[in-house]
C-alpha cells in the first residue's frame, strides 16, 4: 500500500479499538457516552480517536452530545413483503418526526451469525437504539450483550433479555381464529402454519392447538408453509383431497390466497365447503374473492409504535396488543351433513 493510499484510507472503528487495546463494541459504547465504560478505558479510546482523526456518521455531533440521532432497524429479507414494507415505512416516518434518521440492516435468512453481524454493524455506527423485526428464536450471548448496551425494541421478533417487546398477542391470534371457526359449528380446524423457526408461527400454532384441546378436540397434523402464496397453493391441493376438511386456520393472508385458489380449482368453494381464517389483514384481504376473515396486524402502526417505545426510556417489558378478528365472507357455518 502506498503512502498516499494510507493517507486517503479512513480509519475504522476496528483501528481505534486496536490502538486503544479494547474491543470495537467498547469504542462504540464510549462514543455513545455509555455509563458502562470506566474512566481509564474512556480516556484511552478518546485518545485513539483523536490520534487517528476518526470520524463516522456525524461523529463530531456524537462526540459532543453523546447521541447520533440515528436508529437502527434489522429486517429479514425473506418472508412477507407487506409486513416488511409496512414496518419500515412506520419506523422511518416516526423516526423522521422525532428528528432521527434510520439505518437499515437486512439479513438474508434466519441465522444467528448474520444477526450478530447486523447488530454489530449498527453498534459500530453508534445508533441510539435498535428495532429488531426478525423472528429469530435462538439468541446468542453476543446478541444479548449488544441489546443490553443499546436500547432495543423487538417487533414480534427476537427476544433478548434487554429488549422490550412490541406486537400483537400471537398466541391469542391463533386461539381467536380457531375459536371463531368452532363457534360457527365446525367440528375440526386444520392449520396451515408458517415456518416453525419463526416465533410468530410457533405462537399461532400453540394458540390453535390449545383452543382445540380446550374444546376436547385432538388437533390434526399442521401443514407447514413458508408464508408465500405458492406454499399455500401447494398445501391447499393436499387439503382439497380430504373430504372431511371444512375449516382451516391459515397463518398468513398470503398463504390463504394460494389456499383458496387451490380449493377452487379442486371444486371446493369458500366458504360453502371450506371456511378460511388467516392472520395479517393486509390491504388485499378485503378485496380477494371471497373477502378474507382475518386477524388484523397494523404493520405501519407497529413500526411507528416501536420508535415511540424505543424513545420512551422509562417503559419496560412487553407491550402486546390484543388480537382483533375481522370477520368477512370467507367463513360460514358448515354444510348440514
């Protein structure tokens, strides 16, 4: 590397950490004026910052105020497009109104190593808070450490000890959807579930199972999809061949769209032959044929509420919204036998 190149190369947080003899995470905590850094360590870090002329993301403002006025948002690339775009729009709108910008880190799949990398990236940027919208069930010690040091809110996502939780009661969503079908007179409710590694999918499945158990009904095997209409269509072809299926709880609207198409192609009408209840209430749910009975989730509002919760430093624990069932035309009493 030439001398000119070395002069042009901007020092990184890793360079500062190496010069100060600490970790990059400690550098980030120091620059955010975290109280969890002792005086000697703080002095070494700030000396290294000055020596290397290190700057990042408005660092002069950060060094003087202890705040970057940036919030981090972690998203999963896979899964529902409507939920991801709705949460993002809500976070960005609410953050902007509060004077914050948003730095987004997207992971390609549910993987703890990718999650750690995204959280470390946001930590290195000195964000003032993190919103996690990733439904990862497994949590590592490094994830715990980062979310303990940086205020964190999870939107129906990864639960760490230090994070506050925001979302609807997914367990209640599964129970309410199933109970609605039982109240109509259906003697059994089948379930098209989301991927089991998703927290929401697992909680909705538990609500379905427990509702059936309370009614003295043994739950049939759950059929697992991947949130896509294609997976709903594929599983719908299986359910259409089972004559005794009269009611299905589907874990998402998009899978329900595919399921209804498969049933119709096999000569099973909705709701005359099979009643369908799903979860999400995306905009298309009211306009499909028939209009979909579903448990509402307001993704935009969830994103905005996550920002409000993140900036409210006095709030703690979980903030769960009760499940709201929106009854439309995809459910009805079963045909007399």
